[in-house]
C-alpha cells in the first residue's frame, strides 16, 4: 500500500480504554500497527444538551478475522445487506486534492440517511486502517441507529445469532459481575 494513500489515524478512532491507537485485533490478538489491514468500529451515544458522548463499545478487528466472520453469514443476509447499501449509499473515493482527507466531513452525517450528526443520538463510526495509518481511499463513515434498525430485519436468524454471539463473546460484562453480592462484599457504615 502506497504511503501517500494513508494518513494519521484521528483520535476519535483511538481506543476509549487506552486513548491511543488500537494495537491488536479483538478476535485473534494479532499486532495491528505494523503491516495489518483492519477495521475500527465504535458505537457512541450522545445526550441532548451535552457535548460529551458515551462510548458503548469500540474495537479493531483485522481484515482476516472480519472476513472469516462475514463468511459465516447466510448468503441471503449478505445479498440483502449489500442491496440495502447499494441502494442507499454512493461512495466515491476522496479527490487526490483532499490530502489528508477532512475526517469531520465524513463523520458529520449518516452515510445512509444523510441526517446531520446534530440530529442523531445513537450511531456507529467505522474506519479502515493499515498499520498505524488510516486508509484514505476508504473514507471513514457514520451510520445512525435508525439506519441500523432498518438493516437488522434484513438478516436471517443464523446471521443474527452469529452477530449476537460475537457481541456476547467480546462485549458482555464479566459473568462474576452478574452474580449476587455476598454480604461480606458490602461495606456497612454504622
């Protein structure tokens, strides 16, 4: 990959936990910052009247693991998802004049619904990266919760189960947090 097709990864795509670029794949733990191509996904929630956003989850997944998971999706689901995006999205690579690309111009609206971010409370952002750089030819994008809610019914039960299993495996709380607390776990002030 030519270095002129890459730019610094914006801080919005840094790990919430470490406040630095993601360094390993969530699934296989391979090191990402040398020569791996990978995707960053971050789900965010805005609260009306406040400028802060809550990060619901964020992760990086290498392209190999991402494709392995996608290969498990039903053909019907993939066809419907691809048709949905083909109908609603026109992606053209940034012009060569726009180097580095203006990240804010790609993340200021839903790529599907075209709603401005000011009107969106729940959304997910995505970036394709290679090593420690963002790939400019695949600009980052934002998908609103309303678009996601249109996509969910398109997937088969099999595909939904795969997605649910992925979420449960990597983002569910530690099962010990769900256990009832023992009286000895609580401090009592008298």
